[in-house]
């Protein structure tokens, strides 16, 4: 079999990918993330379908794991050749397995073919998906694995199908499960459970002896307890009759006490009601009548208060009469006064505008003075601002000149321009001359002393020579910098000269400006003088502007017309006109109207209150008279006394009616003769009877509890006795069952042993071919022999080291991958002696070193001669 081409519609991250495959080795080298492992999974899925449906883990559920990243149809197609025919197989996968589609076409006719079903992988390779993953499909994650499934074992043994081995696996599983289920050593085994239960039964049988004697003793005790309980019940029956009679007498005595209390309460309330009725001279008014009188009294009190509150004071009355005279021709309407106020305010506003835009006498004098001093008002502000700026520049230049003078002085001193540099020379010459003089004196005078003058002369000569040498050295070193220093000093002097010249020019221009305005020049007050001229320029311009607008805002005529109308209105109401106070006079007139209206309303309310008070007083006197109450004196107090008496009377009457009703109801419900005849003499008290009842009931409860407990004990004993007998029988049957199960267990163990020997005998037939194939590929890959490796009947590989066979899992990852890879190739050789399948390798050499990679390249060349190989890798150094 060989693959010819494939088309990936959408599978995981792959979309619209088309690949062609050649015979032999097909190498695909792409970067990580391209989708090499996805491509390998795609090819396997086309033959076997998707794995892991129903699993939550996305990595194990291929339907979720390889769902198209970009959406679209999920699946693709592949063209392959087998047994001389070429087919095109197409599979698309849905959200679940039931929605998957499969199609197989014969490429020669392009018709659908039924040569293979959707289980084409199992039909072509004669192995299931798990076996495919463990043989011809080799990935980097499980290259070391070479597990032989039952399908693989069947192919290795040249069995047409795997039924025998599958039956062995099923039988082995059943035997193992049965042995575990029947085990005598596992806690969950049937025999172990039976033995544990047998031990429990034996313990219960030992503990059940002596039950019969216990049952007899308990039965006798129950009989005595029942006899005593009957006696208690009889005595309680007698006490119940006595208690009933005692309760009847006790209830009659309580009713008698209640009846006597009601009679006494009735007599008390009857006497109290009579005393409250005697407070009324005539008929008794109802609460509604009293409320009506109280309401009339309240309204009378309010009318009297209003009468007093609206009475005009002497001053108010005088003002009222004056205002009557003022408004004898009628009170002006409020809107007329408001209109007059608006006219007066408009007149005042226009007068203000006219005055605001007219020059005062002082302003006219000031304007004349400005015209004489400042000839051109338009350029005055600009000239003064320029002079101020120039003067500020002069001050800045003078400050900088002072700093430059100080800098010049420092540099001249430092550079020796003033003789400082010749100090060492002068000092040196002075010391040399001093030494010469001392030496001459010493020679002429020849003074005898311990310290001769010649010593000092030598010292002076030495120091003088030192200072002269220093001066010479300093002169030589400074000679190179003289030109630079001279240039610096000349630059400072030029800047000083420039600042001084500009300052003098500015000073002269400022003097001329001030003299032109008639101001004496004073250097200290120049900024102040210029600032004053600047302020005058602002004032000058404002006065000129105001003078120009005076004629435009002259409202004298309009103001006179409005003022005449307002004065005429004021004369009508005896008000002296004053143009400066028109608004105030009109506002005062408006206030008089308000006072007049207020006093008029107050006077009307006073008259009405007097009439209402007289009417209500007459009504109140009439109401009191109908209850024979004397109306002389304070009527309000009489109404309050009457209301208090009515309230107390009705309250007492309500109490009397209540007790009267309760007394009548008691007489209707009770037998008064029987109640009055009741007596406590000779009767036993309810409390004594109750105490005796409680004592007997307590004893009866104790007896019932004891009987119940003993009965339960007796029942338990009887049940335990039955159970004990059942346990004896059950133990006998259980021991027989354990013996049978142990015999059956031995037979099953023997059956398992025989089956295992048969399976090992079957699988041992292909051990030698597998080892031969493994050795061939191992030698091709490593260059070493494989004599140290062994394969057992279960296709497990071991390596012999230091005289002992060891599991290859102890080796490095590289060796494990190498061994597993060779073992898979050997299994493929043994499984497919005829047409070879395509080998799919997903980067299986990631753990091999450089030398092993060279061997792997040679190995793939050998394998590619017999197989079509799809080799996928991400590293160029593993591109074989």
C-alpha cells in the first residue's frame, strides 16, 4: 500500500493544504507550530476516524482538539493505492459521530466503491486504531513504546484474525475477575467474606446460651407488675368521682363570690350616678348639646378677640382721618402710581446720562491745562512708553558696566598689569643685595662671634637666587598667554565704552523730553516723572473722548417733559413737588395708599366683629337658659362647668350600664339558688385529691414502663432464641458452601494456568523473527550488535548488563526511543510479509545524539526501500 496525495479542507490549524507523496522516503521539514503532528493525526483519522468522543479532556477528545480553528468543513480526502487499485477516500466530521460522513471512490471509474467500509483502517491493516498507533504510526511522544496488543499478536502469529487471542484475553479477564471475586485472602472475595461471616456466627452462637432461663424470670416479673397496676387503676377510678364533686362545689363557691362582688359594685355605681345627676338644676344635656354650646362659646371668644384686635389706636385713628382728607377725590390706582414711578425713574436715568457725559468745571480746567502742556495727545503715550523702556535699558547697561569694571579690575590684577607679577624679582634682588652687604660687613669689620655674618649673607644669596629663578620660570610660562589675556581685557573695555556711550545718549534724550513738558531733570526721579506723564496721557484721552460724546447724550428736554407730568400727579394729592425727590415722593404716596387700605379694612373688621359678638352672646345665653342655668356672670366659665358635669355624668353612667349588664347576664347564666346554697363543710379538698392522683399516676407510669421494658426484653429473648437456632443452621450450610467454593477456586486457578501456557506457546513462535528484525535495524542505526537484547513471549524487551537482564526503561530517553523505534520496524516486518503499509513518523529522533542521527539517516534509507515513509520534523539537522 502507498499514499499518493491528500487534501486537508480544515483540520485543526490546517486549512486548504494539498500534499503529494512519492515512493520511499518523503521528508517534511517545517517550523514548530506549522501543524506536522496535526497532519499525522489527520491521516490516521481518515483511516480510523476520531478518537475520544465523550471525554471531557480536550487533549483526549480529538473531535474538540482538532475542530477547525477558522471554522468551515471539518475533514478532507486522501488518495492511496493498494492491491493494484487506486482509491480516493473522503471523510468529514460533524459535531458528533452520528454526523460524520465517509465516501470511497475507485479512481479508475470515479464510482463509489464498496471494497472497504468506514472501518477501512482495520480492514486494510487488520489491526485496530490502538495497534496502528503502536506500530506503523511513530510519534515523538511515544517512540519508546512498542506495546503488542492482541491484534498485533494475531498479525505476528500469522493468524487470519485475532479471534483466538481476543478470546484468550476475554477468558483471562474473566478468570482474573472470578479469582478476585472468590478470593479467600482479599477482603472483598466471596470466600473471605464467608469465613468472616462464619466467625461472626460462631461468636453469636456462643453468646446465645442461657436465653430460656432469662425468659422465665422476665415472664414472672411482668405478671406481678400487671397485678399492681390493676390495683392503682381501681383506686384512681374512685378518686376521679371524688374530684369531680369537689370541683363542682369549688366552682359554685367561686360563682358565689363573683355574684356578691357584682351586687356590691352595682350599688356603688348606682349611688355615684345619682350624685352626678344632682349637679344639674334642670334636665341633663347630652354630650352633643354640650359640644354645640362649647362651639358657640369658642366662636364668641374668637369674635371678641377680633373685635379687640381690630380696634384702631389713637394714632391709627388720627392717621386714618388724615388719609381720608388726602384721598377725598378718590384713591389712585396702583398701576397709575407705578407708571408715574417709571416716568420719574426714566427722568432720573436720562438726567444721569446727560450729567455723566458732560464735563464738569474741574474737568474742563484740566483739559485746558493738558492742551497747553501736551501738544499731540495721540503720540504722547507711545513717546513716554519708549522713554521708559530706554531708561530701563540704561539702568541695565549701567549695572552691567559696573560688573564689567569689577571684572576688568580683577583680570588686570591677576595678569600683573599693575606690577604684582614682578614681586618675586624684586624680592630676589633685595635678598641678593642684602647678602652682598652682609658679606662686605663681615669682611670689613671681622667680628668675632659664634655665628658669623657670612652665614646670613650666604642664606640671603641662596633665597634671592631661588626667587629670581621662580620669577624667570613664571615669566617664561606666562609669555604664551599674554596675547589671549590682552584680547580679553580689550573686549571688556570696548563693551564698557559702548554701554557708557548708549547710557549718555539715553540720558540726553530723556532730559530733552522732560524739558519739553516743563519738568526739571532729576536722575533719581526720572521713572516717577515718566510714569506721571503716562497716567496724564490716559486721563487726557478719556477727557477728550468724554467731551466728544457730550452733545450725543443730551436728554434735557425729554427729562423736563417727564418731570412736569410727575409734578402734576403729585399736586393732585396735596404733595409738594421736588424734581430731585420725585421717586421717593411717589413711593411715599404709594405707602400712604397701602396704610389707608389697611386701616380701612381694619375698621370694617372691627364693626363686623362687634355685630358677630353680640349675636353669639345672645345665642349662648339662650342655650344655657334651656337647662335652667343662671346666665349672669362669666358665660365661658358656666359653659366649661356644664361640660365637665356632662362628661363626668356620662362616664359614670357608662360604668353603671356596664355593671348592670354584667349582673343581668350572670343571673341569666347561673342558678342563683344553687350558688347561694353551696358550702365547703365536710368536703375533701381538690388539692388533696389531686396530690393522691399524681402519686398513683406516677406509680402506674412506673409500672407501665417496667412492663413495657420487660415485655421488650422478653420479645428480644424470644427473637434471639429464634435467631440463635437460625444461626446454628446457617453456620452448617455456610461451612458446606465454603468447602465447595474453595474446590471451585482451585479448578479456576488451574484453568488460568493452562490458558497462560497455551498463549505463551502461541506467542513464542514469533519471538525469533522479531528479534532478528530488531537486531537488523538496531545494527543499522547504531553500528553495534544487538546480542545483549532479549524479547519475551509478551514482546517485552530486556537488555543484559552485568550478568542480569534489565528493563530498558532504566536506559536514557535516547536509547529508549532508539530501541522502541527498531522494535516497531521489526513488528511491521513480521506483521506485513506481503504488501507493506505506509510508515508515518512524527519527529521520532528528537532524543538521539549526532552519531545516532547519522545512523538514523542510514536506517531510513534501508527502510525506504521496502516501505513508503512519511517523515515529519521541525529541525534541519534532523532532516534526513
